[in-house]
């Protein structure tokens, strides 16, 4: 499967949320995670495979498991999921560090987590203090 659409419906069959034409990877051993805002009142889900790796020509596409759940952040350094996606995944990995440094070097103030002398409050500037505080949070673990 290389693309899917997920529709979440309420008890009356009304559409609550649609994730349309979501790209996905094939041939990977690990699970893929797709984030969407928490949606209340879901009673059914329609999962449509839009495209497969063989251009829909093959007779078989397998889905090992589809699960839904809330992910709780693993501390304030959990800012990414696999492949530096913005989906937090409840664990601290190199993806979190890579995403943080990406924000930092893109001058994104989302990376502003500290002030002078590593004071634990944003100060509107990106300095080494921010990197030190972020890494400190990361190495504190979950
Ligand atoms: Ca993470
Ligand atoms: Ca700062």
C-alpha cells in the first residue's frame, strides 16, 4: 500500500474526519504511525487503499494490523516519531534530536526552550542554551 484514505464516522454514519490520500511506505518491517487530531464520537472507520506498490495490478495487498490509540508524550523532549515525523511516539530516539536540531537550524522558534544560563523559559532567541536544555531533557529520559 502506498496511499490510503481513512474516514471516521459517527453512530449515524456521518463523517467526522477524513484523512485523504495519505502516502505510506511499503516493504518496511516496522509499523508506521499516522497522526491526526483526537476525534470524539467515532463509531466506525472506513479504510480505503488507494494505491499499492505495484500500481494496483497485483491480486493481493496485505495489512498486518491497523490500530488506533492515543500517544502520550514521553516528556518534553518527545517531539518526533519515526523519520522525524511530527507524530510523537512516546519514546525518545535520535528522531527527536534530529527534529529538534532541524527546527533549531531553521531558526524556528519552536526550538526556543531556554533563556540565558539555561533558564527553563523561552527568551525569543536561539542560542546554545536552547540546545543544552533540550539535550538535558532528552537525557533525563522518559
Ligand atoms: Ca519520540
Ligand atoms: Ca532561547
